[in-house]
């Protein structure tokens, strides 16, 4: 009996479909990459149609780098459009796995959609041709092969996820594309190195934000300068970069892109991964994970931004620093002035006072309690002129810097003293003895109840001894807490490091204030009545601990002299 193909003079205008993907493990096994290569698929199909005059090859469709688990592939979708337009009536693939690895969807296309559209489907290595295959064997084997392909994808997905999880925990970068400002190390693709050009733009963004420009203004400035956005920069570097926000035009800088850069800890030298996940190997829609679930491994590559500058920017982003009408920059003290009484924000106002030589009205800025401005009954004004505030802040900063210079010199001397080692050892011995005494007294307390039960002591004696031991334990616990604090100070590696001091010292002999300097050095400023202010500096904890270190060593030296 002749086949259906031989009984008909139908011409099949055929689209050869080729697909390859790392996600499917097509290149994961030695030799498999070549067997699944596009060129290999093309050769197989061309050889197959040589002796089949009814098959006319038309434009081929290639999806290079697209998973077979879903059908959101550009070439595949274009091929379906060709079918609907009547350009082709036959699709040919090397095997079913090239067509897809989702057995439900593959089955739906082959058994429902293609027959309805009158499309012939051929999978060469699976010996399947929809025109000739109507046997019960084909009806059983086709779904079975699809199921095997689907199972392969599921197992592979589990393995890949496990491998990526291990790499992420080790701080190895596993992303396809690096964050703006970095590129993959040519010698180790799991390590990031600085991209000097893009890193320069990142530093500018941080500097502009600290100088008072908001995110939208920074984005506008970058677009005006003609700086390529992160997406366009990747594409210009030859990377096939795609996002979920594709537009027809060229991607521009936006306030969202700027904020993303300003909040990313990768610029501190940390590897930050695991921000998103997918439900399973079939559903590719990304789900955002909470920051607590992110995998962050610190100090894995060179930083672009210093910790103090990064922290300063984070404080800025939390502030309400809206600019005044017709004002493009944020004022130096915006967002950091606090009323001493109601703890509300201070607001900037202008007062008119006389005219200049040109006849223009002179305006003098001052700050007042925001709650008082809204309702005078809630709080007093706490008024202070901007000029007086600047003078007070400048004087306090310069005084603090001089104190830090002296403090660093003292710490440097202490660091070179051999006594620091013996002091630390002495502290360890004292802590050990104190802990021994606490354990001994706790044992004596427990023994009291045994002595009471055996009639060795009376209830009154048991109570008296118990109170005595309790007081002694409390005294020893206080001593242990003091020794622990002292031990932490003696091992002052973190405190004596000068990075936090350098933040201040590079501004020695300061004569004027800018927004960036204020944010870099000051946490907040508390404003009291009658123009009195209290300045809370950044790194205040480090400063106080450094002072305690000096005091401890001075006390130790006095004890040695008296001894």
C-alpha cells in the first residue's frame, strides 16, 4: 500500500527549525555540544530532504540560547506567524527535544494545533512524520518521548540550581551579565573586575547625589551628556542583553536606574546574588525575594565606592529632601536638622531685610521647627539663621578634626607599645579567674539545698548563705562584664584602623560647607532654643571607643607607676 505522501502531489513548503541552549544542557556533556550544534542540525535536515522532492526548504528559523522548556522564543514565534500567513505548511526538526522539552505543550502542538492548521511535522531522529505516522505505536511513543525530554529538563534544572547555590555561597559570581561598573575577569568568569569607564560614571552618580542632585536630575544629566544607559552600554560591548522592559527606542537613564546603582552593595566589593527566583523549571517568570533572603558574600572583588560614602548616600535616600520651587540642588542642611524638643524636622525659610545697592530686596535664610510652622502651639520656633548655623558647624568640625589628629597620634604610639600584648594577656587571666569564682559560688549555692535536706544547716543559715553567695556572684558578674569590655578595647584592630578618621582628616582647615561634606561627616544636628546646636558626627561609636582605649592605657600606666 502506498503512503499518503505518495498518493498526493502536495508540495510542502518547509521551515527547518534549529534550537540550542545551555539551559537545557546541550553543551554540558563532552561531544553532545557538537551533536546538537546548529550546523549539525542543519546538515542532518538537508541530507534528509535530498530525496524528498515534495519538501521545499524555505527560510530557516534559529533560536540560539533559548530553553526548550517554554515556547517564548523569537524564531519559534516567527515560524508560527509564517504558518498563519500561509507561507509554510511543514516544520522539520532534528528531534523532538529541539522542538521543545515541555511534554504537555509539545503534545498540544503536534496532536492538536498542527493538524488543525494542516501543518506537517517531522522529527527526523525520532522517526516521526505526521503525514505517515498514524499507528498505535506512534500514538504511544510520541507522548512517552516528550515525557522523557520533560523529565530530563526537570532533573537538569535541579542539578543546575544546586551548583549555582554552592557557587553563590562561596561568593562566586554566576550571573549572565555583570552590574554596571564591573566586568567578568578574563581569567575567572566567576570573579568581577572593575570596568574603569563605567566605574567612573558610578562614582560621579554617588558624588552628584551627595552634592544635592536627586535621582531624576542625575538621570537627566547623564542623558544630556550622552552617557549610554547600563542596558545600552552592555549592548555596545557586544553582549546580547535583554530586559523585561524592552522598548522600541534606545534605553535611556531613569531615576529608577540611578537608585538601583545607589543602593547596590556590589559597589562595596561584595557579591550580592539570589535576589530573584523562579517557581520551577517550566515557569520562567522571576519572583523578587526579600533582602533577608539575598546571598551576600563580602570583600570578593575591588570596591568602587567606599563604605562611608555608600552609607552617606543611604542616609540621603531616606531623607525627605525635596527641592524648593525653581531650586535644582538640595540645600546643605536639608534632612539632617532636628528640633531638640519635638524631634521634628527643621524647615528652611527666607526673611526679607532691606535692599542692596541695586535696589533688590535682601533675603536671609533661616531654619525653624517644622511643627511650629504648621501649628505654633505644638512647639516653639527654635529659630536659627543659616549663617550662624554654618559658622557653628564649621567651627565644630574643625575642632573635631584637630581632636582626631591628636587621637590618632596617641593610638599610633599605643599600637607600638609592647605593653599592649601583656595587658591583653593579663586581662585574659583575670577573666578566667573571675569566671572560675562565679562557677564555684554557683556550685556552693546548689550544695546549700543538699546540706539543708541532710540537716547539716538550718533554714535560716541556708537563707543567709544563699544571699551572701548571690551578692558575691553579682559582684563577680559586674567585674566580668567590665573585663570583657576592656578586652574588646585592648584588641582595638577595628577602631585603630584610620579609614574612618581619614574621612574627617581630608577636610582639615575647612573654610566652607557643601552638601556632600555635611553628609559625609554629620549624622544629624539637634537645634535647641536660643541658637544652640549639638552636632552628631558619623563614626561617633569609633570615636568614643578610641577615647576609652586611651583612658584604659593611661590607667594601666598609672597603676604600674604606683606599683
